[in-house]
């Protein structure tokens, strides 16, 4: 067969390279969505069982407690997971000691935050009274926060060590174990209520660490800790943490806000609706995360890849919304008729947030790639405050979950409209990424976290 002429050959090569790049993005993003889907399915099974075996009040209290636990645990990571992703591959023999120091630090900070919250939260809302029923309840909640902080840092560190399979295994074991434990707790529902649901969750996180035993056995000094190395990374960790916390806070604060402003019953329905839309939001989050990874390695191709991931996010969003709009109420009915009656409209409104969410997650990718995280902090934190304020205003005005959903959707639309300028500049080629050297590491699982709960939060 004769060889194609030079120009045609060049065109063919460019088209083939473009197709290969798109396959890389789609395959990696699909892998992330599948991983999220598997853990989300098990998480949904956990809350389905809770809704069937416990009162709606108990589900609302435990759902708000889990959201608070996740937010406090995320705050307790103080950016260590993000930093470890970039540092561990370079540390070689000292990597394990640095990991141990980070895990211990996160757990201690998480435990302190958990004790403080368990003592103060009941003064703000009677819905949190179960957290302060006695010293044991306080300690259980604090342990849950400490374990959440530890596992969040651990999961990101395992990705940095290229042990993503172990990270996925731990999360699946966590999801299965807490579901099995809940079956046992259900027999004691009348005695322990929402605190029993929370205890099953926290104990599942602890038992999931068993999968790390072979990993630690292979270390010559498994308990070595290098706190001095960790201290030298404090400023880098703080800068990442300020950015990531703003992105993660609204979706964890909203269920707590609903409990305080409305009622535990409505908080339960909102938490379930929020969980249902999580997979929908996972599509643009996964695509923009993969975009960051491939864009940092080859900035010259970023503009085309950016347009591709944005278009796929929009197309998948349209398809998912068209499915969820009629399916929202039947899905809620699986948990109980009261959940459907209270949240059927809210879940449809929340689903529409996938479009502004796609803009926001791509804005995050732009700012990371152009190394302008610092200048984005006021905008990102302003957006976080606006989302919580919008949801709260909707709750106060309408006294319903529909009001919460409308208020939140209006807020994220305003937020994304401000962020759209950077996104549009990247689409048109006016925005230029930083060089591949020195680009900051992405925060897997939280760097592009948007408004929906991650799998770990289900």
C-alpha cells in the first residue's frame, strides 16, 4: 500500500492522536465513575436499610451527624492528603514514615474537633442531642471524625504511591462492612436510634483498615514516623487545604443546615435526595479531574481536551437529567413514601445543578493548570458561602426542601456565571496553562469536589 502524502499523513496523525487522547480521558473518567458508582450503590443500600429499619427522625439525625463527621474529618486533614500525593513518590525510603506522621496528625486533629462538636452542637440544635447522651456517645462521634480524617489522608496517599487498587478495595470493604454491621444494629434500633446508625458507620471505617495489614507487613519499620518532614510541608498543605475545603464544605453543610432550620425528618429526605444526585455530579467532576492530570502533562493539547470534556459533561448531564426527572420519585419511594412526598420536587431541581457544576469543576481545573489557586480563593469561598446561604434562605422562606433546592440552585448558577469567564477563555484559547514543570498536584477526590457527596460520604 502506498504511503499517504505528507499533508494527509500529518492530518491523519493529528486525528489519530486526538482520538487516542479522547479515549484516554474517557477511559480514566469512566473508571472513576465506575468506582464511584460501586461504592455509591453500597452506600445507597446502607441508607435504604436504615430508612426501612429506623424512624425517619433517626435517619435524619444520623445523616446530619455523618455529614458533620465528614466535614470535620475533611477539615482535620489540613491538606496533608493533597501534599502527600505529590511528595510520597519523591521520598522513597522516608515515604512510609511521612505517611505515618500525616495519619497520626490527621487522626489527633479529627478527634479533637469531634469532641468539640459533640459538646457544642446540641446547644445549637436539639437534633444533635444524641451526640451528648453520655461520654461514650461523645467518644464514638470523636472516633468517627478521627477515622474519617485518617482514611481521607490515607486514600490520597495510596494514590500518590500508585496503590489505587488498595484504596478502592478499602472503600469497598468499608461499604460492605458498615452495611453488615447495620443489620446487627437494626435489632437494637429502639434503644440506640440514630446513634446506632452512626456507630455502624464509624466501626465500618475502623474495620476497613484491616486490608492494610499486608501493606504494612512489607515495611521494615512499619511504625516509623517522620514528623519533622511533615512539619516542613505545612505551608504547602495549608494553601491546598484552604482551596479544597471551600469546594467540599457546602455539600456537607447543607444536610446539617436542614436539620437545624427545618427538622430531622426533612433532613433525612434531603440527605437521600442529595445522595441520589451524587452520581450525576460525579460525571463532570471525574472528567475535569482527568483533564487536570492529562493537561498538566501536555499543556499544548489542553484547549482541545478542555472543549472535549466540557462537551461530554454537558451531553451526559442532559441525558442524566432526562432520566432522573421522571425517575426521581420512584427512587425516593424505595426508601419510603414520606421521603418521596417530601423530596420528589427537590431531587429534580437539584439534578439541574449538573450544568453549573460542570462549569465550576472546569474552572477549578483551569485555576490549577494556570497555577492561580491563591487568587481563586476569595471566589471559591464566596461561592461556598453563597450556596449555603441560598439553601438556608430557601428553607426559611418556603419551609420546605423545594425551597432549599431552589435557593441552592440559584446560588450555584450565580457562582458558575462568575466562574464562566475563565472557562470561556480556555475554550477560546485565550487562557494559557502553566508549563508542565512545577504544576501543583491535584486533590483526588476533593480537588474538584463539587456540590454532591462523594462516595465516601454516602
